DNA sequence: CCGCGAACGACAGTATCCTGTCGATCCGCA
DNA sequence: TGCGGATCGACAGGATACTGTCGTTCGCGG
């Protein structure tokens, strides 16, 4: 028996692993593309995502983090930067004295619109190239994977 | 016309955007799961990936970076850490004096085997839950998306 | 055979995300 | 009414990844 023969997986396990690899690689490309989309507005992918969440109404940092699937602290950092740049502001939250509500300013809305316009052209073009059906089916599979990974995680964590 | 009505996308553009969101969110979950998988061996997701590339033969840092779709410097950093931990070593490259070849040590192979064993059980279980066909189809779509995004990127970059 | 562009590693700087911990606040239940 | 668990923001620290620049080496074409 050779020293380095890898443990063999089932076909389904192989397929799962292959999908994981694809997701990890695609993440890099998508983040780069998102940064390029947001750059004309002087923003980044992360800031754009946070702005997108509070576009249709203020929310607390913790709520935004849950919506994006990120840690609270990551969003907090972005939110503070947005506030510093005058793109968003914190307003008192009557329902919770600790958690101020993050809200876009006029400048923030303008920046977001600039990004969204560019994103629309990009998404429409690439979406048409891949095909709506395939995209929706893949999306649905990824959602199931995310659910399973999140719920079962690894082993009995 | 309202101030904040978002630019509307085509259905395919919407589907594409939805897939992008799924990929970004899933990336976080998968990285976390990968770290959990690698932790018993005292490693991380990034180190494991680098070790996996050089498992079946030495390669230069630049080659590993290309294989993983990462920047050279990111891999270089991991490779240096692996060398520092005695899990990998650089050997002279007769074909290129600049680019040493990265190679696993015996300890590195042992660590990698530990991780692979855990990964196999994880991938088999989750793979069975999702279904091989769905996984392969989604994987194929993601590969096409990666190709299109990489080739066309954003606009005429 | 030589020179110049391409590829590589080294170094410095930046952005993003995570974990852990702490004190303040909130909320459900006794 | 009050107590204890849960949630929230603040702060500190660590891991990953990218860009840009520089000097070295490689290799192809004149």
C-alpha cells in the first residue's frame, strides 16, 4: 500500500468536493468583479453589500450582519467607514438603546445608484450568456448546500 | 419617478445576481467548515489547500497559485509558514534558479492524511444528502460562470 | 550572442473577515 | 418586580488575500 494514496470518497462525495472547489475559486473572481463595479463610485464590494441591505430602510449592524451571513464585527467596521465617508449615518433606535440604526445619506444613495447601474449591465450580460434556468437551478443547489453545511457543519461541532 | 427605485435587471440578470449572492455567502460557510476540518491537524483551510496541490509532486509557488486561482504572494506566505512548521520544504529547481520547488515533508504528508480522512467523511455525508447529479450540474454551471467572469470580467477592463 | 520583455520571489502596505472578551442593555420567566 | 440568559457594540488580535514595486533570473528573438 502506497504511502500517499488518498482516502477515497464516494461519487457523491467527489461531486460535493468539486463543487466546494468551484465555489472557493469563484468567490475570488466575484469579489474582484464586485470591487471593479464599485470602484467608479469610490467604493468596494463589502461597502456596497452593506449599503444594499439598508437601501430600503434602516437596520442595526447586527441585522445587516445576519442578512449578509457575516460576523457582526465585520459589518460594524464597514458601517463605521461608511459613516466616516458621509455615505451613511447612525440614528437612534427607539426600540433598543444599544443598537443604533444605520441609514443611507443622500450621498450614500447616489453612490449606491451609480454602482447598481453598472451592476445591472454586468449581471444582465453575463446572465444572458449562462442562461436563466441553469443559474436558478445552480442557485437552488447552493442554497441547499449552504443550509446543510450550516446546520450540520463539520461533524458534531 | 421615485428617488430610490433600483435599476431593474432582466430575469437572467436577476438569476445571475442571486447566484452571486449564494456563492459569496456559501464561501464563508465553506471556509469555516474547512478550518474545522483542518483544525485537528493543527492546520487551516488555506494551508490544507496548498498542501493538496503539492501532494502528488513538488511545484513552484507560482504554479500552486495558478492551480488555486490565487495571487502568488498569498501562496508564498502560506508556503513559508508550512516550511516554518516543518510540513513542507523548498528544494532547488534545476529548471529555474529563482523558483524553488515546494515539497511535502513526512510530517506534512501525515497532517494532510489526517485532514483528508476527516474531509472524506464530511464530503460523503453532505454529498449524499444533496445528490450527486445536482452537485455535478451546479458545479458545471459555476465553472462556466467562473470562465465568463474571468474572461469578460467587468465591462472592458 | 546579446538584450529586453516576461516570470518569479521579496517586501511593504491595505482590505476583509474571524474569534474572543467585556460591559451595557434587553427581554422572558419565575 | 427582579434575575439571568441572550443580544449588542467596543476593543484587541490574528488569518487570509490583493496590489504595487523592486531586483533577479529566464528565455526568446534579432
